[in-house]
């Protein structure tokens, strides 16, 4: 069960906590398990260095139109590190003092590290999704025909990772054509350098010639709400695709249910969450952080607690 409250920018105005603070910022953010898994990881780090026992990780509801004013406020209140989730990752690129090369290529940041004059941006989503696909699906991006659904922050990091890992081909499906085109314009030079075919498509009408047996990665928000339809009709893809859905709460989306009904190999985003989170904590602490205890904490938090179901 996740007992971490969702905090607001109004609470931040009056923030006077003495302890070193970290936070995830998003809208929606209530579903995020980041506070749960970071609390476990910090408790483990505290066994090596007691100072980490005082660190706290919070979740804040921040609308995109207030991110630019929010970041200086988090800095003024002393926050050491920040994770960004929907819909902030692309927007934040223009708000950081410095950016690491992978995040710059992706045009998206999910991890901010404090420095004296503001925050420095990193992106750990690409690391997270690559590790999760290996762990959960038993396959590698390298050599796979990949179909990424979405063109937001998580999709950008995933697409750039796929090219860096030398996927066999990359197809991006996104609902809004302008956002799809913005991502394709980032990817074309990288794909050209890697010699990898890249194309975009409308996910409501997947082209008939998409490669068979593709690795399908859902990086859209479709599925966060229980009644969301799947972002693609798996019946329109050839062969036996493998499905990685970045959504982890709810643990089973319509896309994952459709994959199960077809007997396809599939997994939700819990493992990615743990791997990207472990890497973020490494950036903030300079210590080595294993992902496995963080994943176990997330699994425990999602376990049904009784008649009311998932907590
Ligand atoms: P984002 O930057 O806000 O991008 C959202 C993407 O979802 C956009 O491509 C958007 O398409 C698409 N979308 C939104 N609602 C949709 C709908 N109803 N139908 C189809 N497409 C829709 O968000 P993000 O940070 O990339 O995150 C995307 C998803 O990945 C979220 O569900 C997030 O929770 C998940 N995620 C999970 C992890 C993990 O560790 N497991 C890490 C990162 C992200 P348009 O361009 O058409 O608006």
C-alpha cells in the first residue's frame, strides 16, 4: 500500500522541512509508486551511510503551466533531486541549467540534480526500458523490429535508446501527427547515422507492412484510466508481437489483456519503473543502487489488500 500523500505547490510555499528532500512531479501523479520504492532504496543506503536515513521522497501534483515557476521554488526550498513524469519531460528541457547528452538527444528529461544555480537534467527512462525488456520479456532491443506507441517524453527516450542499441527497424505510432513529426525530426539524423529504417504511422490505422513479430512498446498514457481503450489493435499486427506496456498502475491494461488473450509474451512497466528509479537515485547520491529491492517494494504496494482491491 502507498501511504504517501499527494502534495501541492501551495504546500511547497510553506515548506520548511530540514531533511534532504526529493520529489516526483506530475499530473496525474497519484498513481506513482516512486515514493514507495525510493523509501526502500534510501533505507538500504542508510545501512551503509546513516545520513541517507534522513532523506525523504515526496510526490507533488504540478500542472504543466506551472512547471516553470515550480522548479525555482523546489530549488529555493532545497530539494536535491526531482523526477518528472507526465506531462513534464519534454517541457523541462527548456528549464534546466545543463543537460546530459542522452537527454539532449531525446529532447526529454526525467531526472533533475540540484546544483547551485538551478537543476541539471538527465534521462534514465531509456536505461530503464532496455533493462526491463531484457528482464521481463527475455529479449533485447538490439536486432528487434520495434514499434513504439507515443511521442511524449518516455517515447522519445525509448526511441533514442532503440537507435543507440541498434534495433533492426523503428516504427513510431502517435495519435497527434504534429507530435509524431516532432519526434521523427529528432530521430532522422540519429537513424541516418545508425543506418536504421525509421517511420511514423497513425496507430488507429497501422500499416499492413509493419514487420511481423515486432517488439511493441506502449509509451502512451492510454491505459492509465481503467476504461481507456488500447493504443493499438494487436489483431492488426502480423506474427506474434511481444508487448511491453510502460503503465504499471493499473497493473493490467486493455493492451496487456489483449496480449494475454492472444497468448503473447507481455509485461507491464513495473520493472522499468524500478530500473529508471535506481539510476536516478545513483545520480543523486553517487552510490550504487540495486533495482531489485525497489521492484519488490512496488510489487508489494500493488498487491490487492482485500475486498477494495488494489490500494
Ligand atoms: P507525455 O510526455 O505526457 O506523453 C504522453 C503520450 O501519450 C503522448 O504521445 C500522447 O499522445 C499519448 N496519449 C495520451 N493519451 C492518449 C490516449 N488517450 N490515446 C492515445 N495516446 C495518448 O507522458 P510520458 O512521460 O511520455 O509518459 C507516457 C506513459 O508512459 C505514461 O503512462 C507514463 O506513466 C508511462 N511511463 C512509465 C514509466 C515507467 O517507469 N514504467 C516511465 C515513463 C513513463 P499525443 O501526442 O497525441 O498527445
